[in-house]
């Protein structure tokens, strides 16, 4: 299933997208799609629904995060060897992990607001892996059993804060609005091979990133297993699995960074696409 939420911030309704691409209102079936409703049994009940009997939503308007209650936002750095090369960094022997602040989470098309003083904000299209059942010290063989589904993530990054302000990646990764998720949570049964998904990002109509999850250094099953050794993964936790080359930091001869008015369009095959406009600092755009 393709699950989503639509409506104003704080008042989103749950929905599913049927095989014809029609958005179907789920609010008569459940009050919201929450992290604690991403387990196998709950998703199986939703799959049993006849979506054609549910109200069609002709104009969903704003698309929110695919589910409420995003837990830990765990990110994997340098997980594509060609991206590591363009960043001037070695391919890691083990996954590089960092956290993104939950306050960065936003809907897929919400405004991206540059932090005050930002001069090196950057884009990164990534595959998001959403945990559906608790995972603790799981094997690679069983790791995907704990995945509820997949989504598109833009792991926006302020490179000065990330790389030049003490080397703490979280500072450059957790800015408000720097974690768009969605438009959909596509359940795992519809993604038989997460290591065979094309991904891309356009900036102002120019293709900047064009890659595939085939070229990940560490695949989804390995990441879920690995991360579960260091922290328990709970329903609603999301793992953002790294980005292919083509980020602003790696542009030649000079890096290219985001500025107010820029427009990003990004997507992953089968998982939908995001559209964001970049704005100068304005807290009303964050809270509104």
C-alpha cells in the first residue's frame, strides 16, 4: 500500500493511494496513521480494505508526513562510494551513523527554510527505511522483517555547520525543515528489492543527482541489523540510508549551495516525489 496523510499541520488525515492513483480518505477507518500502527498485523488489516469503497479526495492539498510520531531519525553517511569520493572522504569500513533532529521533520512539499547565516546548505535525495516492529540485535537474514516500508527523504545539510564547526555532523543536519519525508510510506510488500531503486534530484530544472540504491556500500538489511546492535529500533524510527553523487558540495569547479527561491524536485522509483521551494529564515514558515 501507499499510505499518506494530508491536511494542515496538526490536523492531517490518513489516506491511501489506490492502484489508479486516487487518494482515498482513511479517516473513517482509523483516526490517524501513527508509528504504533505500523506493525505487520495493523498493515495487514489495512491491505484487506477495499479502497474503492472509501471516499476519494479530489484535492488533498498539503501532504504531511506519511505517519505521525516519527521516532529516531537515524542517518547513514558516505554510504555511496562515489559520493564519498566527491566529498573527499574515504569509503567507511563500517556504517557512519549520525542523528537528525525530529524538529527537522516536515511534509514532502513544505517550505525549506535556511537557518540564520547559512551559506552552504545542500541537498541529498535518500531512501528512507521505516521500522514497523521493534528490532534489537537482529540478524541480516531477519532484518527486513522489521521494516514497515520505505519513503523518500531529502537529507538537507548545512555544510559549514557540518564540517567546519567542530566536526559534529548533527549541527549541520538537524536544522528546522531539513528532513522532508514522503509523500508516501510504501509498505515493504510493494518494494521486493530495496537495492534496485532509481533515485534523482533536480535543482531549478537541472538534474543534479541520478543514482540507484544498487550502489549502496551497506544495503538496507545490513544497516538495520548493524544499527540494532547499538540502539533498539522502535516502530516509527526512520533510517535515511545515504545519497548518491551530485550534491552541491561536490560540484566542480566550485561548490553550489541553496539560496532563497531555489526549487528542488526529487524522487525514488515507486516511492513518489517531493517538491520544495527554498526560503530565507522565517520562523512563520516553520511553525505555520
